[in-house]
């Protein structure tokens, strides 16, 4: 365990707090994180390719004149965007186990519309880097807020035993003017540093340093937890690129080399016979100018033009493409595979790999959002005197599943009376929020009575009319 080894190293050297922070920063490796980001923006390894040649002395040197196409594919971006759209294309919905809509409204009000934009960013960044961080805080106005902290800026410090509890967090970042800043957070306070003269010193721009997490009525408080939430991509905290990089690189190399070859074989190679003393530059110039060649009796000119093995190339590229989709757990939306009107079964099979990959991220993100809800509930209890149990809130990812809607609607209709109406609503293709749909149905029922209600109302009215007629139809007996 890296953290445990580092702690033992620190204990042996009896280092200061600043030295400890610097030791963690020195060991913070961001290479693999940034590699996923590079490939997302098509800065693949092929972009750095150099072609070499050997001179007459056998020395290796860069060939500046060689055709060197460097075609970077967008496979990684395609697969990441597929997962982002599939998992967070629709907003996440919050519900209350106790069916308390006011609690849900409070959570939604705090998160605001920004959360629907931030969550896809978290999924994208975690897919590229393996993890991303969300920092929660209370701003100067006393409002709850949150920001994304890039994984390359965040250094978590876990406990010695389970490596589950976050005991401290280091944020290390650089401003636009080149100034390096460092923040050290624990469960109660934050200490601000900056690099001055090559060393880590307290940041004098803060009046109170260290300071509390937030202030209420002039009194400083801590969350009792480190206010950083990890949004992990998977259990291993690795990017989606980790599993397909070799295949993407092979695809890039093959397409780039093929493009080089295509450009090279457009030229005709001349074989000169009996032209030993002819200057090749003059020969080429004469061919271009006069479109003719004068030869001696024993001389002559033959031409050769290279050809590419197109069929073999196409077959291998298709193999690489299938491997990228399979090992990247994506969806090949080729019309030949989808057909004109695919059934629900075939669509579920087609999306099965993507669903598995997204479900792994969903589990990690659900746990992270639960932690975010805990911070919100704590804020509401302090600033608005509302007591909310964060465990009462349920989180639902509304996956953008491509489905045969007519087929699902028919199944929902046929399930009436077999399963509960709420389960039918949850699985109906047109229902995004069950609670909202139930409220709409209740409003519709009150505004427009059903046919059954009208019939029952008429029956009751006729019964009352008959009863009234009987009571008034009897004449009084004469004495």
C-alpha cells in the first residue's frame, strides 16, 4: 500500500508537516491520468511519431523529407461519449423512501440545474483519468456550493488500515501567473500554502490560516469529514483507455502507414537503361516538360508502380475495430447489425457490454452522490434548521437505453393487475419521474373524471331520482 509505505517513511525521517506534504506531492504521478485526457482530445501517440533513416555512414537520423501522415483516431472519445450519454443523458432523479416530496425539493433546490451539467463532466473526466473529485463548500453568502477538482490536482490520504476513510486531502495547483498553490484539508480545517523561493510556506494572503471549513454567525466549524468526494470510474480507478490503448495505437499506425503508402505509390518509378551518365534531375525535368524521352539504340525506359493489398488492409482494420468495440465495451451502431426494426431483446444484447461498463461506474457514482447528499443534509440542519436523514433519499440514474418503445408499452399494458401500478410507471418508456407522473395523474383525475366515474355518478343520480319519485308519488290516504 503506497500510503502505508509513505507513512512509515515519514515516521522514520521525523519530517515536518510541510515536508510530509511535499513528499506526497513528489510521489503524485499523473502520467496515466493525463494520457486518457490526451486521447480524448485526439492527441494520440501517433502524433509524436518520427520517421528515421540511415546516412551513408550508417548513422540513424530523422528523415525530414519522408511522408509522415499522423492520423489520430477518435475511438477513445467515441466510447467515452457513448458511456456519458448512456449514463447521464437524462438527469439523475432523487426520491424519498418516506414519500416526502418536500425533502426531495430541498435537495433539488440546493443542487440546482448546474448538477445536471456537472455530473456528465464527472463521468467524462473519471472515464479519462480513473477518478475525479468534487469539493463541497459554503460560500461567502452562506450558500452551499460545489466545484470539480481535477484528479491530477488532488492527492488523497487514507487511513492506515482499510484505506477506506479519507483522513486528509492535498490540493496542488498552478495559477495562470505560474504561482503554485497548495491546500491541506483535514476533517476540521484547511491550511493554505504557496511556493516561495523554492520552498513551501504559509500563504500570507489569508488572514486566518489555518481556517475552518466554514463559518456560521462568526463561529468557525468543520464538517467532521474531509470535504472532498471521490467519483471513481471503477474499482481499480483506471481510465477506460487502459483496456484498449494498444488496439487504438495499432489502428492509428496502420491507417497512417497506409496513407503514406497511397501518397507514395501515386508516383511512377522509372528504370533507365543505358542512361548511366544521365543526371536524374534533368531526366525528371525533361519528362515533365516535354512528355517525351529520347533514347539511344540500346537504351530504354521501364516503369513500375506499386500497389496496396487493399483487401488485407480492410480485413485487419475491421478486426481492430471489432476488438476496440469489444474490449472497450462499446456499441457498434452499424446499420447492418441493428436492422430496420430491432426487437427489445436484440437491443438489450447489443447494449449489454456498454450497460455492464456503465453499471460499474454507476455504483461508484451512486455512493459518491450519497456522500454529497449527506453534506447537503448537514448544511440544511445548520443553516435552515431542517432535519433530513440522508438515507431517506434514493438516487436513480435514468439510462438512455435505446429500446423498442412500442414493445415496452405493450408489456406495461399487459402487466396491469399482475404487478403494481408504480412498477409499471417506473418501467414505462415515457415516464422519466415516477413521482411527477403520479401527481399529474392525480391532477388529471380531479380535472377530468374517468368514464367509469361518470357512469357510476349517473347510476347514483338515477337511484336518487327513483327514490325521490317513490317518496313523492304516494298520495295521502283519505280519512
